[in-house]
C-alpha cells in the first residue's frame, strides 16, 4: 500500500514541472515562432514545417556589427553578448516575423551596455535586418559626504 502511494506521488510530482512554451503562429499557420521561457534564458526558435531553427544562439555574434555601429566603437571592442530575453513578436507576412528582444554586451574592458533589438527574420530562419536601440541607464546618484563635528565642552 505504501509503495503504491509513493509511486502515485512520484507520478504527480513529475507532472507538476510544466514547460512554458509560447507559440505565435504565422498568418497562414504554416510557420510558428516558439518561445520557451522555462529555463534561465529564453529559447527562441522558428518552426517551419518539420525544420526548427534556434534564433540568436549560434549566430549571436552576428549582432556585433550592429552593436558596434550603435555605440560608435570598433567591432573588436565588442565582447560577450548575453543571450536575449524575448519581449514581443509580430508576423509582418506569412514569411517574415519581427522579433523584439532585450540583451546586453560587454564593450571594452569592463563596460556592459544593455540594449533592445528588433530583428526581421525570414521563415527560413535567416536574420534579414537588425535595429539596436540603446537603453537609457540611470546615472548613479552622487552621495553627499556629510561629516559630524563634535563641539568641545568649555
């Protein structure tokens, strides 16, 4: 009896870990953009029939020229690019999807810049056009130095 209850409870706990996949179908339902938000980073992939293309993963370095142009630095100064976080997507046609994401990149030695980018992706998985938008970072507030002076007793 105890083993039966143990097996049932193990079966229910395995079902409780659900995968959160958002699917955005194309207007003609031939293609779909799939976003998996279950892990530490979003997995963005384009499904076209049986072919599945993972976007902005192996080809993340293809964003470097666009980032360099936006921040007016050379491409060699762009370091590691953080895998993007999905923001939104919109199908412009049955074969083109516009994807907006947030990411960050290391520029120079220690400077990290956060940015949003909008990519126009074809149904074959090719990134056709990328637009980078700088994120405004709030400047840290200057702390005023206050000193407490003690008065001498007379």
